[in-house]
C-alpha cells in the first residue's frame, strides 16, 4: 500500500515538471528520466574514482548542474543556443574526475540523445561538433593520443545518434503539430456552429487562423467580405497590427496580379514574396511583404468572402491544408448563417412592404422600453390606420390596395431617421417607434410630418388616389413598461383620432382606456342583447303636413339594458357599425318592422301605411341584402311599395358600382329609396341622378332654422330641389308649430318630430291606429 502511494507521488511529481503535451513531450520525458537515472548512478561512482579529489568534487557538481539544466530546459520546452558551449564542458570534467573516458561514454549517449530532441537542424549540428570536440579534449587530458584516437572512433556513432534523434524529433513533432491542428480545427468548427451571427463567425475564423501559425513570426490573419461596388472590406483580423486592418477597404482590381486569381477564379493562391511592380498602392502592407495565402470563401461558385493569412516567413504546406479546411468550414457556416438571416428576415419582415412585421415591432418595442427605463427618457409609439383604404380596395381592386401600402411604406421611411423603427402590423395598420424623447412634442412633430407626407396624392392603376391616416400616439412612463400596454394605449388613441375625422392624430390620455373598456363592454352587451332579444323597435309617425294624418312610420331601435337601463342609440349604434354587428342588428330591425307594419296594414283604413327603415353602409355592401329584402317582403306580408329604405349621404360618397347595382335591384322589387339627413354631407347633385333616390329627408339642423327669418332659405332650397327632381320631401325634427306651418307653406308634404309624436312602442301605436277617428288625424 505504501509502495503504491510512493509510486503515485512520484508520478504526480514527474507530471508536475511540465514539458508540454503530446507524443514528443512523452519521448523527451522518457529519455530525460533515463538520463537522470544514469547521471545519478554516475554521480554515486564519482567519489570512488581514481582522479584527484578536487576533480571528483567538480565532477559531482557538473553532474548536478547538468541534471538541473536538463530539467529546467524540459520545463521551458527549449534550451538557449548561447549555452551550448558551456553545456559540453562536463565531458572533460568527468574524464578528469574518473581519470578515464569509459564512464563518460554512457552518460554522453543519453544526454546527447535527449538534447538532440531540441533545437533546429543548425543547433543540432553545432551541438554535435561541440560534443565531438569535448570528447577529444577529454580523451587528450586523461590518455593522450591513444585515448584521442578511441574518442575519434566514436565520432560516427555520435553523428548517427544526432541524425537519428533529429529525425525522431522532427517526425514526432510533425505528428504532434498535426494533432494540435486537428484539435484546433475541431474546436473552431464547434465555435463556428455556436456563432450567433456572421460577425462572431468572422472573429472565430481569424483567431483560429492566427492560432494555426502561432509558432511563426509576424502572423496576420484577416477576413474581407465583398461590397456591392466591387471592393472588399476587412471585417475581422487577428495577429500583428490587427486593429489597424478592421474597416479597411480594398479594390479587387488593385490586388497584385498573382493574387487576383483567388477572387476571380475562386481558388487558393500562395505567394512567398511579391515583386516591386506587383505591389498595389492601396492594399495592406502585409500583402506586400512576406508570405501570403489567399483563400476564397465560396459555396456553389458564390463568393462570400476572402480569407488571407500572412507571415514574415514561408507558410508550410501542411498548414496550407489546415487553413484550406478552416476556410471550407467558415464558408459553409457563413452560408448557413446567411440562410438563417434570410429566414429570420422573412419571419420578422412584412413580405409586401419590407417593413418590420408585428413580431419584430413588439421585439423592438420591448428593447426600446428597456432602454427607456435605463435612461429615464420616454419612448413613443405611433399607431397609424389608413382612412378610406377599404374603398380603394373595393373600387380599384386589391392589387391597387397593395400598391398604396407600398407607397405608404416608402413615405413612412422618408419621414423617419434610420434608427427609428417602422413596421406594418397587418392590413392598413402601421407602427412607428421613436426613442429618446424629451416629451410628447417630439412624437407630435413626427405625426404631423407623416400626415403631411401621406396627404400628397398618388397615381395608382391610372387613378389619382388620396390617402389620409389617423394616428394614435402613446408614450412610455414608469407605469407603462410592457409592449402590449403601449400598443393598447396607442390603439385607443388612434380610435379616438378616427372619431375626430381623417388626417388627424390623438395623444393617449389616461381616461381613454376606461372609455375603451366601456366600449368593449358595450360591444359584448350588444351581442348578448341580440341573442336574448333585449332590443325593441319603436315607431315614430310620419304625418301629412297638409292634413295632419299619419302617413307612415319610421322604425327606430331601442335598447333597455337589464342593468344599465335605457341606452341611447347614439351610444350603441356607432359601436355596432365599428364592430360589424350593424349588419345583424339592421337585418333584425328590418324583419321586425316589416312584420309589425304588415300586421297593421291589415287593419281597416291602414292598407297603405308606409314604413321607413334605416340601412347602414355595411348592410348595403353585404352581398345578401337583395335576397334578405325579398325574403322579408315575402314572409311579412308587407306591401312592397310601402317600404322605404333610408341611406345616409356617406353611402353616396362610396360611389361603387356594386352599391348602385344592389340599390337598383332593390328598387326593382318595388321598394323606395330615401336619402336621409340630406344637406349635411358632401354629396353632389350628380349623386342624386346616379342613385335611384325617391325621397329626400331634410336634416333636423335645417328644420331647426325654419321660421327664423332668412334662415329658412336652406330648407326652402332643398324643398324646391326635391320638387324639381320629382322627389318626395320629408322634414325631420319638427318641434315647434311655426316650423310645421312654414314647412307646409313651402310645399313640404311630410314631416316627423316631437311636435306631432315621439317614437312609441308597437302597442301604443297600434292603439292609435285602431281608433277610427285617428285615421288621417294628427297625433301628439
């Protein structure tokens, strides 16, 4: 057990000597061990030698110094050439200590064998000559000419020993270097596969190339990538003066002729020293002196970069092979990274506009918010929605719509700095991220610049198109540090901007969120109300201004919420229009009203009672509108000629062929078309001719002015226009007797308003209709 501990201790101590790793280090360690043992054995014999005491003491000191010198050199991995003459002095000293050459030959053999494993060929030759001279000198000192002759006889053996040792060292060293290069290439390949981007791959490649030549003087490795203008830019470098090379650009045509084949023919080129006339004026100095190896980084004949390795001394051919392997690894990894970047770009870029997509916008918004937290300066988010984009798609087609989106993207880029992010979230919705703001003023300046840029007309598919945008602005603060919160705030502000009108912006305020939550709750409640039939239809009589009797009724939807009570149509109708619920709501109102009035038309004297129902633009756009109207007429029993569908002037502005076609088809069913709130929009007389209009309804804002002097003129103009076009006229919002009388005097035949009757539930109106004396009488 104790023997094992001693053996382990000796092994640990021996390994602690160092000397490097590899086969050559093991050979050196083995021969050194034998040499040290022989030196110890010889040192034990010296005290008993026949030589003088002083020489014997000198011999012991020489052997001790030699052993220390071997161990020190083994640990360093080298022996200074200048110490070679001093090292061989132990030969004559030992000869004098033993007064004989016999003990010297044994130790000389192993010592010389060990030392021949170090140094270059020139050093080994020098050492051989010195050992021979020391051997002859020792022989002369102890035995004269006879011993000298014997020593000279050993010279061939010494020379052979030196040659064999040198060959052994060279062979083993090459093997070690090959193994080291293989390990280095394996490690480089592993690091290349782990590289997250091309910059990391460039750095790993140049460092690995410099490591392959680390034993050589003046090693410089660099990697250059091709630029669109035909030049190369050095993007990474390692070795001597590496920091001076990065960023330097080189004209491909300025490369020495002998090196241009690497770039043009995509093959490795090696030059040991360039002639004076082959040197370019604007290429790095290291390409002008020493040895240069250029390796193109190419995959499938596509040049990805240029790998260059230079050294003050020639580069061995076996290193060429290793560098070529490294270049292949780098080229394949660069191709893989380029493909990954392309796929990543596809995953984070909008395919139509090339802008950042929703995922990338959220990622960059998160980074901007993190930086804002560190710096204390807010980040801003602008959310844009194009006004009227659906009309462009409907009228000019989706290809024209795509062209508008591309134009919008280009103009947005032109309004922003390079470091600011612009993205397309989907459809016609865009986002802009602005960082390092002082306050909201900076974001507002950008919003105004965008609105002004997008306001310029564009020619799309041969048509001049005007695109406007509504912008919501939200800023980060101590409470808003999540991308989702900032997006929500900007969306709320954008919704408020769209409510204000086109081509405007709105800055998010705290109360807007509560309003948005209320709107969402309103939408959910409205869906439930439609399912649970919480909605009812009330009817406001339309009376004859000439005789005061009921001419017809307008169907008006009412909502009695089970918790909130009565909810005004002014609150829930806009929500229904924005969410698309208006189609279902409008269809339900049309069905209920037609059934109800159909029943009233079966009462005596009310066979021609007319019904007016409002249609939203979304209903007109719905492809099932015609079939729905036809079905309702067939199932309700309502006389077709007594149904009037009311449109707003905004519907006319859409001016789509599909809308005209649908309304004409409805008119063919016998249904009448009325233009509601006439005079409040921007319609022209041409629209009245183009659309199949039967009735004009004078808006209550004009009726309110009737009976107040010259302010009656607007209502008078509308009445006369209606008469000229042979259209029926209905005045809305009559609340005073003088309004009633003046409108009748102006020739308006029909009217409705609180003066005559408020909207009432079906039961109340039916009670009125069943009274014989009320037929043709005014109701109050």
